[in-house]
């Protein structure tokens, strides 16, 4: 019942979203049947936000190995070229690389977007915290992000999003917009890194599944709104 109520809110904001279970079934199925990939030899990397709330969405029924964590705050692949190279070196012989990536956003039953009720907490809070903090700071006209060694991930995330500040603030849902912009950043960075270290992959295929993770409530499935699914041949990178 509660799941159905959440689904209504999720689909209002993300009409093509599937719950985590259906996402796993659909895309593992496509890798196996559509691309002739042995899922028992897949090593997964993730580029998702550090937030603990994302852990359950990434299980893929535990049929794949991993994950190798490429991501940090907001989901950007902070592990960089060295991280991508290490991931490439860890894939089983004759196996396949698979990268699951994207930012995340909470929703509440009251249709608040960018917020959620966390396990064990009575009050709702921001989700994704990093993106909602960036958004709050961007609302101050005088704010300009500055790279900080002590707050490297957040300051880097903000500096990459800052050029799109006006577009984000002008949107009917700045919370959704900043999340989409972050997806585009992660997607671009991952493709760049893959091209740069392609020779490190000793496998033929790299599967990519990217989109927006939508966090609901404790005990209720999360959802995923796909933005990119592709299987790249390492020969054509
Ligand atoms: Zn987050």
C-alpha cells in the first residue's frame, strides 16, 4: 500500500522509473540475453554518492561481483583514472565490466523532492545532501565555489555545477534539475575516463547503466530512472 503511494509520487516526477528489483531483472536480463554476457563473471563498479541510503539499490541480487567504488559526494567518479585502471585490472578472466552510476534524490509521500525520511529519524532531511547543499549555496547571488583541500569533493562538485547555476535556479524544479545536471557530469566523466584507460581493460565488453536513483522510505523499494544503457566494445572506445 505504502509502496503504491510512493510509486505514484515517484512516477509523477520520474515517469519511466522502475523499482530496484525490476531494474535489476531488466538490465541483468539484457546483458545476459541481449549481449551474450555471463553475469557470473561481471565485476561491477559504481559511481554513486557516498550516502549510506544508496547501498540497498546497488545489490543486483548479489549475482555480480563488486562493487568497486568509483564515486564520492554527488556520485562523481572521484577515484579518477587510477581508480578506473584498478577496476579494469580486477575483472575476472573472460569476464565483463559493468558500471552502475548516477546521482540520487529523495522523495517523500508529501511530494517533496530532494528530501526524505531516513531510518531512525523522525524529521525529514535533504537527499542528496551534497546536491541540496550546492543548490542552497547557489541561491546566494554572491556565492562562488572555491576548491578546498579539506572539502575537496563538495567544492569540486560545486565548481563543476556552477556554470549551470542560472539554468538550475530558473527550472520549475531546481532540485530535479541539479540532479539531471549531475547525471550529465558523471556520464561525461566516466566516458572520458574509459577512453583514456581503455587499454587497461583486458575484456571485450563494458556495460554501462546510468540514471537517477530515487530514494523513498525505509523498507520501501527505491527506484531508478534510466538515462543510459549501453554495452561498449573496448575495441571501439
Ligand atoms: Zn548524496
